[in-house]
């Protein structure tokens, strides 16, 4: 790791001020991606601003039809939260499958979203559930947040403070994990809103990161069942191909994980 | 350079380190606690697992500065004097190690698993929860046996207290 300056922010305002002072500063949440990248010398921030101990950024709140998870809440705490399990059990299940236990004890929802790894789990849930990403500057609809590989709508110095999820009528997530990294080789999140709208997303599959899957959405709108996806064909165009699987293999995984996600949703 | 103050195995310490220092480097190089190992250095193998405020974490994926004010337990902090922790004893009794390189991380992860699941441990849970710890010798079979054995010993010990 190259030399850097570490700062522990006491508040979100303090973090923003520390960020502005650095020449090439980065925010650090759980560090489960940023630190490995820095160790590989693929990132060399002048300053690292630690958000992990800001109390206002930790916790879960349920109110009416909205579940709000603050940005520095760890995957473990989301998976264990009674409020999350009650409101959106699929989200607790998703959090319980990220990485391994030690990673879940440190990694955070805000960090995962700000990084927007094309194989990360949370983006699939945020996009499928039509969540809102709250930041220090504004509220960003999930549809406007994800901008391709490792790219988001966040501006320099903008900090995610929380994510608000509308509680769906039904939701399910199924992932085929890479056996070594536990990242999604392909993961599919399906959700039916209380108004009856259906959204389905896939992570790990597309060359441009998390994506909606219109073919699955249309089939489920007509008939919410795993069987309804039997005749669906997913195009391999634009899907990732690497040593772990071809684009055609991933296209088939999108369909199979979609079926499993619907079964899990009930 | 910054001074990081934390508690390691019950002892308060203050250590001057470069800001880029990882927790595992502070433990091994500044405190000479070399029981915690570095295997892959890419957050995958789990040889560096320690407990920070009671939770298993990969100490190669945490800056020393992030541990400021925290309570850290390493493999050296488990035994009570000459009496091995039940997890350590179970690894010995069940032949849960061969070369021993992964063992400190395995044991710290395993203790964390038992703390979180209590008496509800079964083989499938143990295998699933050890995903973040890699062993190239044992084939995991005796490690899983050791964790299940220790879980029942720890339950008995807790009931006796």
C-alpha cells in the first residue's frame, strides 16, 4: 500500500470538510473493497476519511411502508435485524450471503453501493425494490443511481447517508456465487410492489453492472410464478464472459436464478 | 505517523504506526503477536482472523487506525494460562490441523461461529460459515469435527458457570 493519511470523521459534516482538504481523498466505510484495492496499489488516495464510527450513519428504521437502512450499517447487522427480516426478508437473506462472516462484520451497505461492483449483491436489491439513495446533497432514485461498472451518480465529496426501501408485497433473491470469491456469478432479485408492479434485476451478469431484466418482468407481470419463466429467453448480448462462465452460461443463470428468486419470494 | 490506542488481549497499548499500517501488521510487527498469520493478503484466506469488539474480522483488511479504541483478541488471548481454550483443545483432539498455518484464523473464526450460533450448530452451518477460511492440508473434515466438538464443550462449560 502506498503512503496515505488516515482521518477518523466524527460526523458527516466533519467528513465532508476533511475530504475537501485532501488532494485526492477517498471515503472509507467498511474497507472490504477499498483496502484490498489499495494493497494492490490500484488506488493511492492521499487521504482516507473513515466514516465507520459516525453514529448517525448506523442503524435500521422501519416506519409504515418504508424501511431505512443507514449507510454504515454492516451486512451482518442488516442480516440480523428484526426490522429488516420482518419488512423485507429477502434483503436480510441477501445480506447474509455477501462474502463470508468476517467480511459481513465490516462491509457496509453504503460502501457496497458507492463502489457499485458489477457483481455486488446490494445493487440488485436497491434497483429491484426501487429504493432511494439518500446522500449529503440529495435523494437519488435507484433508477438514476447506477451508471455502469464501478460508476454511480455520486459527485465528488458526496456521501451516502441512508437507503430507503419501499416495503414490497413480495421479494426474493437467488444467487449463484463464485465458489472462491462469493461474489455473484449471477444473482437475480425479483420484487412485486404493493401496487402490483413487478421489477427484476440481475447482478454479476452484465458488462455494464446491475441491470433490469425486462423479459422476466413481463413474464412475472402476467403470471407471478417460477413456471412462468420457463419459456423466457435471456439474450447473451452484453453479458460478461470470463474464465468462470461464458455470456451464454450467464444468460441461462439469469433465468434459473430468476426462477429460484420467485420461488423464494413465494 | 499516528498513535493508535487499543486493547489487545486485555492489555491497553499505544502504538506509533504509519497511517497505512494494517491491523495485522500492528499485531505482528509492533506487538510481536505472530500467532496471527498473513496467508493470501487479499482478504480471502482467513489466516489473519482476529476478534475486534467481539466480532471476527480479517485483520489484513482493516487499518490499524480503524481499531482505535477497540478491544482486540488474537489467538494468543484465548488460552487461560496453560489451559487451552476448548476450541484449541478440540482442534488438537480431533486432528484438526496439519501444517498449522491456517489454524489461528480457523480457531478465531470457529469461536466466533459458536458465539453467534450457540448450541444450534450443525455440520452444514459450520461448513458454510467457514467459507472465509482456507485450509490446504486437512480437507476440512477434521476441522468441522473439531468445531462441533468444541461447540458442545463450550455449551457444557457455559452451563457449568
